[in-house]
């Protein structure tokens, strides 16, 4: 079954819409903007549905969300620069936000340490070092399906550790 089939795409949308929106909001993007950016992720997924497998859809969506969030910030900075309204340092360094992010970072690092070696290596290479599955497969001399399976195990483990939303 192809991701380009409307019922398959709808099931992906229903399964991942809220998670993607929360992922974007976690980057200090307002809820209204996060909803728009989430829709943009799904529009791009639809445009590339023939290139993405059903199993790879979640990874593709999160990568899109990350890139779209970065683009959003860049556009915001350009707007602010040209209107002469650069955000104040206090807004950028909100104490509560920084504390929450530090706690999350510590929980994530602890969870990553608890993963199996195979899952940890793939997770770190893909999510932190931005390697593609193909690049990881080549470096580790394994198949892309093995990379996908290890990444799935890593994400499942993080979900079990309450780092990610459970499916």
C-alpha cells in the first residue's frame, strides 16, 4: 500500500498530527504558528508521498518539522531585523524555559544511555548528527531496513521512558 493513497495518508495524519504539532511547539513556536507549520509538514509529505514509505513517514515528518521550524525562526529574525524590533535578551533567555529544556536534556541523555548499543548508535547518528538512513547503513555496513528497525527500537524505547508520546 502506498502512502499516496488517501486512506493511508489520513491514517498517518491522524496518528502523527498532534505529536508533530507538540514537537514544533516545544521549539517555542506559538500554538497558532505551530498548527500552520504542522499543516505545512503534511502538505510536503503529500507532495513527496511516492518517495516516502509508510514506515519512514514518522521520521520524515519529524525531520520536516525540524527544518520547517528552523525556517520559521529564520524568517522571524529577518522580519524583526527589518522592523528594528530584535527580541530582547530576556525573552530569549526565559528562565523557566531554560530550566525545562535542561531537565528534558538530562532525561533524554539518561534514556539514550539505557538503549542497546545498536539502537543508540543509529539514533545518535540520525537525530543528533543528521545522517540519513542511507549514510548510516553505509557507515555501519548494514542494510537500510536494519537502520530503520534499530531506529524504531530506539524511538519505542524513548516512548517507554516517557521521553516521546506513546503511539
